[in-house]
């Protein structure tokens, strides 16, 4: 988009200006404007204060001494020439209220101060006269957007009526961003001369809503759009060029704290500022769409009536120029900077323009009639050709019907056909002799050969498909077997390594003295911090305090001829299967618990028998020793006040049960897990329980040996 800046003359009572034109000299084109830092004495507002110098570049900047003719020649002439050639165009004025937008677009009272609209009308009709090879028609519409409603300014029924009684124009919008907006009941009037077009302009200006505000005695309270529709065609062509030229005079943006007046004026100001805000949002979205190629962000055209009407002029098929008007006085520097920033965003919006060509309706009808006549001629020729072919086909059918039906082939004939087909299939090149023989044999033999050939091909195809499926299945089977073989080899290697390690440990344990230092109970250590401490007067506690060794469990009878690795495997399986024991709590109550080791032998687990209660897990690495017998206070103290149920399980301090009791000590030797096996209750033999206890004692020794080796390393 082309962007231009125009500065209105300052008021006589105000001499301070807020800008500097860069490169201004006689005969030079000024395209940059600079806003310096203002002194604090001039900057009395509470917001939007300028804190640094700002510089903006545009297509051109017009100072206050530039007249209307110079602005028109630089801004509008290119748009007018493009409209004559079939391109859509838009000339739009934007700025704060009282900055000279309406003066730029419509003009003043004198002929010399004519604005862009009357000068454009004059230029168009002058161009119509100079282009003798073209014929043009011109149509005019004039609308305004007041308080988010669209009204027709050329409707003569609105004269002498308040705007509240005017007929509203309704819009028909499309979801396609490239499609223009359509109006219902908007008057479009043909202008056969410059005078007709100017009269329509004056009529619309009379009907336009204006009000007096503190900043402008005749402030435009609505947005106006003057549209010129141009229809042109060459004298020797059927192509019609249709273009639209929109000239837009926007209402001025206002600061609320700078206006007084009635509620109506304030409401008008709110609607104007809101519509201009949505216009800035559309321009910002179009700018972001151009900067981010490959993405299509949403353009909020529908947020306001102004952006909906200008949908085709903003970033679409339209050649647009924006004229920003500024008030030069230092008091309005914030509004001037805001206008400059908006114009800078507009300059970064790209448009995709194209010529609007259509065919003349009358010429199009004539062309379609000619094409229809040509198609009728072609249809008649085709019908005649079809009739001729039908006649030929009937003759051929009659000849075929007159021929004798071929005799059925004998077995000898079929054998001849089979040999011919076999010769043809196995031959490396075309067997001309077989083809010649088939030609002499006749149609019946040829049909039989074709049937045999078809059967051979179908059989070969089915065989190939079956073979392919079998290959796929075999390939998948081979891959599966290879994977299983690799897994089995890995398992075998791991098992060998594990057996070697276990064998080494067994050999080391068998060669060591019977009473290992790791199985001794440390002197003077307590069994539990709260209530499991063994009294020094207790006989069994004296035995532990004197440093006596923990009695090992009675070894189970080993299988005759069993190797060390088989013995280890058997013990590990016994631990995994588990057994039912009586767990003695610290308060004197016995509990039946199922005790087992995890598959990886890392945890000793137990839970209540016959219920789905929570499972308790104890790391086997935390077990320090296994002591057989009633060595702790829990097992050594007689049961007082035991009920019948507890007596069924066990009566404590019964030395006859000493061999069935054992305690598991933790690393700190202060806590223990006290268990007892009783065959009459549990349904197992003493041998199995002792075997399970022996396997657990072996596991604890093995873990202790592993920790010792790790500490030495």
C-alpha cells in the first residue's frame, strides 16, 4: 500500500510545532518526519509521553504549505489510471479529528480548494474523452457508517428526516477473504457527465451527519465511502473491464478527556474509536500475515461494520493508498505519533491486484448460440455415423448366423491343442510354425488353445502366489526361531555364569570352619528398642551375651549323588515355594503367616494365611543372621493369659518346641522376625520346615559373603 502524510496548517494562536521534516529544501521530495523530545513544560499530559526521538518514512510527506493540486497529482493520478485499466482502487484518509481529512477528501468552499473526490471525477471524465478506442459508463454510490449502521446518502427520501428514521442498508458477507461485500438496497446511480457525478456528491455531503465538538466546529460523526464504478470496453472487443474506485473519509479518532458535550456526542465518539481500533487490528493481522509466509492467520474483518465494508480494499484485489493527516501542534503529539505508527503498519501490507475482466452479456449470448448450433451439427453427424455402423453390424451378425457351428473337438484334437500350447510356452521366441498350424486347424482349435493357455496362466499365477505366501511364512518363522535361539543362548550363558559363582561360594563355605564369624550374635546388642529386649537374668539371653554361636538349623538329608549346583537350585526352589509359619508378635499373640522368597531372592515376603491382606516385604540383604531356638524374649517368655485359640497354636517357653523356633535378625541386631513351625497345625512334616529353614540360612550366609567380598574390593 502507498502511504502519504499531510500536515494541516497550525492555528494562528499556536506557534509551537511538534515535528521536523527531514531533507526539506526547495524542489526536494520529503519522505521522512521526525518527532523530537519535547520540553517538560510542553508535555503536561499524564499518559503516552514521548521519551525518545521517533522517525517515520513514507512515500511522501506534504507540509502544511502544499496545496490540493500537488496532493492530488502525487496520490490519486496513479490510482485513477489503474481504475481506467480495470484495477480496483481505494483512496483513504485517516487521522485525528480536526486534522484535515474531510478537507483533503471533499475540499473547501473555493474551486481552488477542491478535494480528492471532485478532482477524481473531473480526471475520470476527461480521460473518458481522450480514450477514443474505449467506451465507458460511470456509476456512483455514496454511503456512510454511523454508529455501526450503514445508510445510503443518495436516498432522497432521507432529506429533512433525522438519521434515526433512515433506512438501514444490510450487508451480505462471504466467508472467502477475496470476495467483496455485497449491499442490499444501496442505490447505484449512473452519471453520464461530470456534472451528474458532482451533483450526487453534493447531495450526499448534505445528508452526512456532522456535529460540533470542542476540537472541531463541523466534525464528521460518521465514516463515508464514495464509490465510482467504471465499466469500459474496447470498440472491437467483447471483453468488459469492471473496476471500483473507493474514496474513504474516516471519522476522526478522539481522546475522551479532550471532549465535552452531550451523551449522543460521547456515544458517537465511542463508536468511532471502536471502529478505528478494529481497523488497526485488521491492518496488524495483514502485516503479520505478510511477515509470516506460509501461514494464514485469521483476519478479523467481521469485528466492525467499517472493516466489513472495506474488506475488499484492505489487502485484497485493490490498489490502495492511505493519506494520514496530522495536527502540527505540540499539544497533539501523541495523536500524531499514533497516526504515524498506523500508517507505517499500512505500508507493510502487500496486495495482490489483477484486472477485472468479464465478457459482455450480449456477446456472451451470441457466442453461446453459435456454440449451440455447432454442437447440433456435430450431433447430427454423429447420429448419421452411428446409423451407418449399426447397419454394418447387422450385416456382420447375419453373416455369423449363416455360418455353421464349429464341430466339437475330439480327444485327439484336444491333445494336438495341448502340444501346440506346450510348444508355444516353452519356446524362447515366437513359434511361427505353431501359429501357422493353429491357423490351418481352424477356430475351434484356436478357442481350445486359448482355454488351455488361460488355465495354464491361472495355475501358474496361483502357484506363484502360494509360493510367495509360503516364503513369507517361512521367513517369519526363521526370524522367530533365530530370536528364540539368541535368547536361549543368552539365558544359557547367564545360567552358566550363575552356576559357576554359586559353585565357588558353596566350595568356599564347605571349606570354611563350621562356626563363621558372620553367624555370631554380637555381645550386648538388644533385639528390639521397645519391648523385645532380653533380660540379662534370662538363661537363654545369658547364653547369647556370653558370645555363644547361633545354633544352625538341622540340615535336611541331601539327595544322594546330588551336585553342588543341583543342591543350590533345590534350596532356591524351596525358598520360592514358601511355607506356613507362626509369627509371634511383640504383644504375645501368635499369627499364622505364609512366608516365601521372591523369584529373584531379593525379598523375604509374608502375609496372613487365607486372606488378601497387605504383603510385607523384607530385603534379604538386610538379614544378618538366623538363630534356631527360643533365643529372643518373644519366644523365651511364657505366654500369660493365653486364650484357647493361642494355646492351639503354641504355648511359649515350651522347650520341646525349641527346634521348631527360629529368629531372623536384621543388620542392626536390634530387631528380629520370630517364627515357629508346628506340623500338627500346618499340615507339613518337620523335615520340610527344617529344609526350608536350612535353605533360608544358606541364603543369608550367601548374601553375607557377597557383602564381605564387595567390602574387600
